[in-house]
């Protein structure tokens, strides 16, 4: 327990029945989510900061931006290379900022953040994220408004590490509703969407993760009749499972088997399934970037539905 202020700032606790969630002031980060005392996400302690993107909000771009450079409508932007070994800027600009509390209820909290023009991003946008617990699980709603005088490019992602309590992700049955995956996703300018069918990245039907190493962006998501795409994790015995769903605003899943996380004991201990509006390197390539006109608002939702956790 930290003797002073927590490294992640103020802590906002939510509860509904046996579900508990903690969201932090720094980064509007999902630090903890449990059901009946069992972890749904692999979070971090009160006396720690987030590591390896754990639970963070990724904006105004998710994933990697090659050499931190891009151009849009005459603006040449340069972000700090916070993944210097690979010469990338990674996961945007808001994950280490102190967000402002907008509102809080026992089952819900809303936090806001303003991005002002800067060398890495020359636009003025406001972000609002709401975490809500109900009988179905956790829902995360995001709203972005362009407060500037010219069009603003934007991308958004989230970075939850999901766990079913298995020692390793090898023992998890995974399904990803995607027709394609991207090659060269380490911010390669030549990344291409290729069919997953018949490859080791094909989880369109449920199967064990096994020894598969995943740091893979999936696209062409298959939507259900409710307009949502659903990734599913389940124990091999089927005694516990969870769905991570996204609405049409999120067009990609980034799936990461945590092979390179800093803590050796956490490696392959949880599976990151990251909702993303655009692929890696999108501000440079323009692929699926949201462009907000002045005063335009954009919103999207995703969530986690645990099942059979209370038994």
C-alpha cells in the first residue's frame, strides 16, 4: 500500500451485485474488474502505475505510429518516440494525463480529458469516457468532440488484459470474429489485410490458444444481428467464460498474448483483446481514421460480459 497519493491518482470504485470495478484518475484507466472476488482483467495494484498499457485509454491513436510522424491537412506532426527501440510512438497522448471527474454514481463514473494543440497533435478535442456496471457486465461508452476550427483526425482504443484465472493463456479457448488480419503490424507502412482462413491466426471458430504467439490486428469484423462483434474467451472445461463486445465504431481487435510484458511472471498470463477504431499506424496511412469536422461529436461503445463466474 502506498503511503502517499496513489501513482494512478484518485480511485473511482463501482459496484453492482458481485461485480467490482476501479477506474483511475490517471488515464481514465480500468485498474480492476472482479466478479465474486475473481479477476476479470489483469490489472495493477494501488501502489503501482499501469504497465504494458494495462487497462489504458489509447487516443488520439491506438497502437504504434511509425517514427511518430504523420501529416494531415497541411499539418506535419511529430510525436515523442516512447517506444525508442522500435522507433515508434505508441498508444497516443492521454494515458498518462490526469482526467477530470464529470460525474459519479455507485454503478457508473464519467471522466473527461481535453487535448490541446501540440507538436504531436495539432487539434483541439475533448474526450469523455463512461464506465457503467449492470447485470450484464461492464459497458464503456466514449464520446469525442472536435472543439477546434478545422477537421481533426482521430483514433481510439482500449487495452484490457482479460483473464479467466488460468495460469497461462495457452489454456484459454479463444474466438475472434474476424475475416482478416494485418501483416506487418509493428507500424509497418506496408501492412496488408490478408484472410485468416487456414492460418495460425484463424480463431474464427473457438480453439485453444496453445503456443500461438499473438500480437495481431484483426479486421473485417463479423457483426451480429445487434450490430456488435463479439470476441469470446472460455476455459477449456467450459466452466467460465467472458465476451468482449464492440459496436460498429470499433473496426479492429488487437490481440496480444503478453509474450513481452515486463514482468516475467505475468508473461502469457492474460490475453489483451483491444478494441480499436483503426489499425496500427493509421494516422500515417489514413486507414479508417475518424475525421471530425468542427464541433462534430463521435461516440462508440464496448464492454465485457462475464458468465458463470459466481459458481
